[in-house]
């Protein structure tokens, strides 16, 4: 692709209004190879040669050698760097030496497992080897499950199936577990936050059962580039691992462009929709014959961008209309496979997609990737950008900013995105609330003993006390036994934060259940009046009953989406750590949060224009979590008044901006964090700002903010100070979730406060 030529064409287009605010060319990178000290089995070497692989990249050779030495490894290299080969080779090598060997491959999605199965079968086909293997998930027929359980040398599955289908039935899997030599964890960076913390507990349960059968498997992990691959994998598996980050794979030149939609008003407070800009770019890419992918944050937006681009192509080049499609969760598996194949073979020019295509499914060689809004992490940004340019030719990546504080910060500070180290992946497997869900599962599988504290971590004792008090576990003969009914794993979802669920009922289909969501998120996701998406279809919520745990949804064709308005209150339970910051003291500790959804905004789908604000009367929810907070001098109220500034408005603006910028430091979404600001908190009698984890018990987000607080303040100051608006806007200090309707806010007061904090020792 001639990326520079395409961009010059865009600059001459009548719709261009200076949207390209930064452009960086990453030069091509040559391949670097290394040889193995130990010769590979001839059958395996010949099969690789048949696939055009005559040499190993440096990171592949290092990983294979480490696995052969018996080490746990984590390979954290770029997209399309050949990480799959780095685990397939040592696994097959071992199987050639010892056919009793078993390997478990874990993938975060079923689609990725299916894709990797195809690649593995191709390699085995070159070897002429009919090795028993297969995918084991919810789509696997019952007869095939029994066959795989008895004979599979390599089992490809996901953490959910391991959790609910294999571990509780371990006696039927005893031969497999007793011979399990390798556990492969692909896309390890995806296991973060609540989901990652729960998967970490599942992996500890797996290790515990393997040990029961006299076996201690090795772990081979693959990850996108993150700041702490070794630390993350040790937290995930409970075992240290050799970190391999020296990427020897070649890469073609990549041109990375930051694209900021133009202002719509003279006051510079609102910009044109990022979705409209994406539809324009997709149209131009299709007209230029460029094979591309457009990543969006939601399924509905993926469909809308496709609709707008197809309308434009219908007028300019009707033959191209069917050569762009959308790809998202909700499509039937055969539909998704067909689109993947059409992309791979070049029948399609492009797709609009959610992050379902971010991970390593092979969709062939694409020339351009368009990211509609910052994906939330630097790691995900490079994962998505890396979907284009898998050959040695030039490729293009375009990040289109939304009218959001973090997006706009990155537009003004390209180096914070393009030159910054990726974030830390955070999990908390010893979170008492999470252990409270997994220890009953572990006890059902095998009675627990005090020795299990070392495996499950510091939260073990508190969780066990709580479970004994609830009557779920009983201590007899120096062991804890599960006393519940049925098996507990079926009531624990790895991808939700609580055990209780809310059923979503379709009023147009005899109130049949569409799906279930976790109880704790129901007030913000399915309150009355909320717009809800299910498998690409839009529904309007007409009723939410929290006591009976159901919500009623009605199919609807609406051109808006909804944002909840949330009021929060917070009390301090205990401080765990503190640090003097000059004129302020910062704390990290345990807090009790009360949240209440008081209403919601209706926003136009493409323009994000606020159509209305609606009010609700809903009960509050209370939970304990971890928070960082810092106090401020009470004298500032008078000093700001002398400057003609609003003290309370400054606190409020500062709180919003800190929440907006914190995802730069931790792999989290803005919605994973909550906050409050107050001129005088009842527990301290001081003005203060509190930032807390949105999940009970916390998963490390607030702790990371506490550790990096001076840097967090500096970046927050830059965010606010450099925003071109006069008095505050959605790009700096306004929050879409604010229960106080973003009142009061004082941008200048927030800048004043941050400068004082940084001058005072921060």
C-alpha cells in the first residue's frame, strides 16, 4: 500500500478540514534468526519447511529452548510475530518423544480456539500425523466430548469450559490430568481485571488437581506487549516464568496517523462524530482498493458505520457495496467463519468489527486498520493496529479520536500513545470476594486443607472464615468439605463480578430469556428506559425488578443510546498505606461505597448530542472496595475565592479528569473506576478526592494510581490545561456518568489546584 499517497489524496478531498494532527512512520524491521542448540526431530523440521519456515526467529528459538529445559515461559512480542509456533513446536516435539504427553491450550474465545486448531492441523498434515486433538467447548457434541476426554493429546478450550466442564469432573479426566505436561495460555494479556482474577483462581485449581494426580505441568504463555509480562503471568499462574520480549520477527513500514474530528462550533466545545469520520475513511479506503478493517467499541456502531459507508459507495461505486461487511459477536459461527474466509482470500475489501477480531484469528493480509476511538489501552491499540501490515509492505493505522478526555489528550500528546510503554496488566486472585466464589469450587473438587493457603494467597483465611459462617464449608478432620447443593462451578461465571444474575426477558417473544447479566451491573445497564444491545439487535428496557432478578426488554428501532447518571457516597473503612505529598497526604485503603443510579441521558447515535435527561427512583447499592484518596488544604477555599474561582467546582473537575487519565497507567476502562470529591469529607473533616475500584474488594487499579500519583497529577494537569475550550467540556473535565449533571465544574480552579499539588512536593 502507498499509505503516503492515500493520505495526500485525503488531504485534497473537499471534506478534509485538517483532521490529521499527527503522522509517524515506523520503519521496516528486518528478521533476526537463531538456531536451536538441540536439533529438531526431522519430521517436525520438514513440516515447518513445507510451510515455508526454514529458520526460527530469535524469540521463537529462545522460547522453544526454555520450554525444552523445563521452564515456564511468557512470550510478549508483537502481533503476527509467530508466537503460535513457539508453543506448537515444543509440544509436538515432546509428543514425538512420549506419546503419553498431554497438552491443554487455553484461548479467551471459542473463535480463536477454532482458528488455532486449523493452524495446528495444517502443521500435523505436513507431518502426516493423525494426532488425536480437538476443541472442547459449549459447541462440542456429547459424543466428541467423550472421545476427547479419553484420547486427546492436545485439547483446545477456554477458561470457562475448564472451570465448569473439566475441573468439577476431574475423576473422568484423571488420565489427562496425570499426564498433562504443558498448559498453553494464549492472549494472556486478555486475562486482567475481574475476569483475569477469576481465571487465575481456575488455574490454581487446575494445578491443585494435577498435583493430586502426581503431576506438575509447565506453563507456556503468549501475550501482547505489556509493561509487566513476568509479574502478570506469575500472578495469573502462581508460578515464576522466563520473560521473552526480544522480537525477532520482521515488520513492514507502518504509517500511524492520529485523526481528530473538526469542531462544530466557534466555542470549540463539540466535535464532529468519530463515527461519521470513520464512515468517510472506510468509503475512501474502499474506493482506493485498500484492504482494511475498522474497529469500533460496540456492535451497533459497527453496523452503523457500515450502513453509512455503503450508502456513500452506492452513489460513487455501487459494485463495491457488497465488498464491505460487518463482523461481530452475535453472528452465527458459520457466518463469522465465512466472513473470515472472505477476508483471508481477498473477496472482501474490508470489515467493520468489534474487538472480536483484535486477537490472533488469521484473516490474511490487510493494508489499513482504522480505530474508532482509543481502544482503552496502549496494548489493545497496537493489537488492533497490528492487524494491518502482516506482510513486508507498507501499512496504515488511523486512530480517530472521540470527544472524550483521554482521546483528546492523546491527540495533543502523540508521544503518550506512540512512544509510551504499554500499561501494567492488573489482577487480584487473592481478592476475598473472588476467592469466596472459587474456594467452594475447589473444595467440591477436592477437600481443602491449610496447605492451600500458600496456593490461593493472603485472602484465603478471611474467605474461608466467611464461607464457614455461611455454612458452605465445614471443617472435619483437618479438611474443609463443600456442604452446598449441586456443584458450585455452574453458578460462578468467570466473566461477571458477582454470583447473582438478572434474567433479560424478551417481551416480544413470550418473555423468553435473551441472556443473563450480573446483578451488580444491572442498575447501570438495564434500568427502565435503557437501550440494550443483544446479538446486534436493539432493545428498550421497560422494567427492572432487582428483587426478583429480571428485566423486561422490548425490541426497538431507535437512533440513540443511553448513559446512566450515577450518584456516589463513600466512607473510609481503614487506611492501609499513606504517603506525604508536600501540602497533601495521599492514602490507599479500604472503603465502603454507596452507588445509586438516579437517571440517564439519551444521546444521538452518531453525533452524541444529548437529546434529553430522564430521572429514575432506584435503590442504592453498597459494597466495599479499595480506593486512593488525597486531602487538600481547607485554606484553598478562601484563596480560590480571592482569585474568583469556585473551590467545589475545582474539586469536581479535578476528580473527573483524574478518572479520565488513570486508564493510561493501568489496563482498565473508565467505567471500571468511580470517584467522589467533597469540600469536607465526614471521615476526615478535610477537602478530598477519592478514586475507587468499581468491583468489590478491588483489582489493583486504585493501588496502581496511588503508586504513580505524582505522574497521574502531572498528566491530569496537561489534559486540562491544554484543552482548547474556555470553561470545561467533554474533552477535559466533563463526565458522561456524572450524577450531578457536571455541576459545579471550574476548569481554572482544577488547574490551580494541580499546580499547587505539584509545587508542594508531588
